[in-house]
C-alpha cells in the first residue's frame, strides 16, 4: 500500500510581498537616505501642524488651548462669505492666479527658449544670473524698490519721466487702475527666472536631431518652437499647471500686502484671501477665523487638483499625475 506524497504548499502572498519589499529597500536604500531630510522636513513642517486644523472649528482661547477651547462648528467660516468684501477678495485671488498661470507659463517657456538658443555658455550663465536675481530678493526690498519708482513726490517715474515731459504726476498709491498691471509685472519680474529653470532643463533633454532635421526642411525658429519644443514640454506644462491650480485660492502675501504698502485706497484691486485674513486677524485676534480660511483654501485646492487631474487623465492618461 502506497501513501500519497504530501502536496506542496505555495508560498503565501504575504511572505512574497515582504521579500519583494526587502529587496526593494536593499536596492534603493541610498535614495531613501538622500530623501530622508526632505521627508523629515515635510513631516515636521506640513503634517504635524495639521493637528491645528481643529482651530477652524473652535473659538480659541489661550486658557483652553487647541484641544480644550469651545467648539463652534462652522461659525468661523462665515466671515469669509458674509462680509461685503468677500466677493472682491475671492475675485481678485482667482483672476490674479489665472493670469499668473496662463501668462506665467508662456513667459517662462519663451524665456527658457531664448536662454536655450544662446550659443555662448558664458552669455547663458550671465543672463540666467540676471533673471534669477530678483527671485532671491526679500519682498521688503522689492516693496521699497517699487516705492522708489512709484512714490508721488520722490518716485523715479514722476520725477524723471512724467514731469520732464510736461505731464501730470500720478499718485500710484491712491489710484487703483494701475495696480493690476503693476502687481502682474512685479510678480513676473521676480518669478520668471525661477519658473523657467524647469523648462530650460527639459529643453536640454530634447533630441538635437529633431531641430537639425526641421532646419533641413526649411523650418524657422518659430516653427521649431511651436512644432518641436512645445509638444516635448507638454508633460511638464500639464504637471506644473495642475500644481498651480491647487494653489489658485492662495496668494503671495508679500506681493499683495507689502508692495502696495497696505494702502487702503487701492484695496479693491489688491485685496486677496490671504491679506483679508491677515487684516481680520490683526483686528479681531481670532485664531479660529485664520485657521478656517487656511482650511478652506486647502480643501478647495485639493478638490481642484483632483478635478484637473481627472480631466487630464480622460484626455491624455500618460500625462496625468496619478
């Protein structure tokens, strides 16, 4: 009488998964170590403070602390929508950011293309330094530079341009019609150098043979930009746009508060959600309202990123972020 041999048991999926994970960790540990400082930074700076979101639903007091203050539900969110200035600051935040996204992408690509077309390495480095330098300046310095140009009595534009031409001086800090152009100009003057770096790096990776072949076919520089450079940059453009859409309800506080010198006469065109919350916090010292505004911006940004990415995935799945 013979006995059947015992059936071989297949290795469990759990053990196989653990083995795969161990191999991956062993193979990629130098990269994880390189990423460790950034991971620690994000945990300390971005994730641990998320516990403070509870302030958005509390009437914060020092004696009660974050977890012991009175709960008020959604009451802290009302001031964002019930004030007479609510529509103005939401409109300004959205329109300025739309201009920064659309015009910023075009200007960054054109600037990167011009730098890429420079044949001399020395010239490219000089121009890159000049373009990047404004982005390294403190917003306080930028605001005083703007004031040196725009001040009514001593500003360069009034003193050395308008008056010598026999034109009337312009009171920039009390006439709001100029500020949409001034703020957009200052933003691009500061940020174009930083924004064009990624596009410049991607242009350097484009196969030079494509440009050579198009030149033999009689293509101009403009044709090469439209038909070769821009299509090769589409994945980067889409990724950058999705990330910027996520911040469309945020604004550069320094640009909209410091550069206009907190002038009340031009608040209709310089007030954004961030400056509105800051002014409200300075007047009421209500920490809950400030936390509610930040929570609202984060939720709306998250929803917009998900929607934008879903649309991208429907149109071009390979260019979606996830």
